[in-house]
C-alpha cells in the first residue's frame, strides 16, 4: 500500500482550473520528484495534498482519506515546505525550529532534536538567537529543512528548494535530503524546475504538463528519455 | 521641583491607562493588520460589566475586576470569530469599517442597557497621597501604573516563554507557514483579540475611577490618546506602545501644568500635534523599525 495516493485530483484557483486529474503514488521511503515547466501544476499538486488549495478527487494518506486543510495534513504527519520557504522572518532561528515541533507533545525528544539540528549544522546553533529573516537565501532553505524535520514528518513536501540558490548550496541541500532518506527512511515529494538535480536525487519522477501527469518512471530511466532530455535537461 | 515630581507621577498614572489600551491596539494590529477603532468602546462595555457586578450584585472591586477581564477575553475572542473572521477575505478596509460599526453598536448598546447618565465606579485604591518630603505623591496613579505594568509583564512572559505565545507570534508573522506547521491560525487570532479585549477592560476599569464619573462615551478621549501612543510607538511594537503611552501621559500633565495655553480643553489638540510632529520626523514611530528581510 502506498503511503500517499492521489487519484484523479482536480484543483482550481477561483475560476482558474490548475489541475485536470493528477494521479500518483508515493511509497514509504521513496524520494519522488515532480518535474515540469513553469505553470504546469507542480506547486498546485503539493498545495492540493496539504489542503492549501480547493481540490476534488481522491487523496489517501496511510490508508485513510486526507482532510482538506493544512492543519489536518500537518497533524497526519505531512510537512510542507512551501514555495519561498515559509520562514518566520521576525522570529529567531531557534523559535523557527521550535515551531517545527509545534504539534509534538514529547518535550524532551523535541529538545534532543533541536540539539541534533545544531550539531548537523553548527552555524545554525551559533546563530540560534538571530532573526531568521537576516539569514541568506541558502541558509533560510537549510533552516526550513531542519524546521520541517523537527516535526518528524512521515512525508516531506518540498516546493522548489533550489529556487534562487547557488549550485553549491543546492547540492549541499539535496545531499542532506538524500542522507536523511537513506539513514532514516524519510519519504520526500519534491517539486523542482531543475530537472537535472531532481532526477539525480529522486528514485522516481512524474512529469506534469498542463495539469496532468504526462510521463512517469524511474528517475534513472527518465534521464535517458529523449523527450525529457530535450525539453527539461537541455541536451 | 515638588510640583514637577507630582505631575510626573500623576502623568505615569494617566499614561498607564493609555499604554494598556495602546498595547491592545498593537496586539490586534499585529494579528489582523488593522486598527481596531472599537477598542475603546470594548473597554467601556467591559467597565459597565464590572460596574453591574459591583452595584447590582454586591461584588467587591477585585473579584469584579478579574471576572470582567475573563469575560472580556471571551467577548473579544467571540467578536473575532463571529464578526472579523468572515471578513478576513474581504480585505483590511472592510475590517476597519466593521470595527467602526462595532464602535457605534457597542456605544448604543451600552446607552440602551445602562442608560446614558453618569455612573460612579469607586476606586479600589486609596485616593490620598503619600508625602515624601514636600512631595505629595498621588497613590491612585502609582497603583494604576503597577496594575498596568503587572499586566504587561504577564503578557510579555506569555508571548516570550510559552509555546502558545510562540504560536501566536508565528501566526502574526506568517499565517500561511504557521498553518502548514499545524497551528490553527484562526484560533490564534481569536486569542489575540481576547487578550486585546482583556487589556482594554483593564484600561476602562482604571480610567473610570480616575475620571470620577463615567458614561458610555468616557473612553472616546482615552482611545485617541491610545491611538497616538500606539502610532508614536511604532504600531507593531508592544514595548513602543507602552513607553509612548507612559511618555504621553507625563508630557500632557507637564504641559498642562507649565504651559499656560494648554488648558484641559487644549490637551487633546496638543497631543495630536505632538503625534504629527513625531511622525513627520520619524514616520515609523519612535520604536518602530523596518522589518529586516532577505530573499
């Protein structure tokens, strides 16, 4: 049984239809990428999952239907790092991380996770009392990831994490995602415009075109696919 | 010199009332991004509730005070959930209009329930003075200040040290991101309105005894001072609102004492002239700051 299953999901912004029936599955422990051009519906697919946009169709998480609001999705263990990272700019780095663990009741384990985050990224610990809005774009993206991990998510949704970041930082970011996936079995659904990076890090990928799944397959195979290469990889 | 010290203390007493109401405005501004024009009338309405408990039900002041703060908290949260929440999508101007409607409605409701004639809310504090050398320190002013400072410290500790307080701040800073982290943002906004209502209740219950008598319009001057304090303090800054409120109280008392043309009738225009002067030189307010943000 897949961890998440979307069946014929439609979504709209007011009168504008953005998804025309997306179906996809994610198994536990997978990294799945959503590829596609600007405006194809990748971000909307993530928003439909976490209930940020009105949707119709089947969304089943861990065997039961998922309610259509972000608070409920968060309570089921879905942590969505939105476009633009969703940093709480005027709060400190530490407060941002604490908010990641907002729904958890196990205070001691939260405190331990906070220490683990500081160990993983020592600069984060050094700057824990600094306003998060003063971090650079790359630092904010790393903070957003660490904050999401504080929730101990069952499914992590990442929206365009590479947007506006230097290639070196993008690599560091995905290296960490990959490691968490391998060591802790973290399940990830990542939306990326940068298809090269996305296919490198993911096990499987879906190609979205005008609100529908146009192509799906193992990432290694999609890299060899001629249409994908020409349209999205640029060689 | 003795007169100076006396006026400063009396000014701090007045200023404490402006400060608590200004803080209420700041809380709502941070949560909902509008000025709540009904804030003063909410405090007025709360004061009548306290008066009713004391006059009609024989309660003494402090139980009535605590009861009223609690009821006002629930009332503020209820107003947010029933009136403001449905308008959230309609935009800020609509919400501002709704708060103006609330102002008029609460005023009319109070006049209807309690009649427009003047009532007396006895001060819970001794009205005498302490003599320190030649200086006569008005006791009521000192106690008013202490009550407001206690409220401010409690509120600060709540926001600073509790998980719920952190979630409230997060909701104000970035509601969308907060929802994705599992925070029920609409509840947080209701809490914010609740705290604001409780603070304005405190302001009303301190202002009514200080003015000797009160009627349904007794908070309408106080709220203008509070607007001034909130704006001068930098509208998003709780500390700014408190400091500016206290400073405004002291300034008005000193001007009233030492500057001949600042008669009681002239106090409000002078206060607003100061407000304009401050804003011309510091548009963000005294303690306001441009939000630091990198993208």
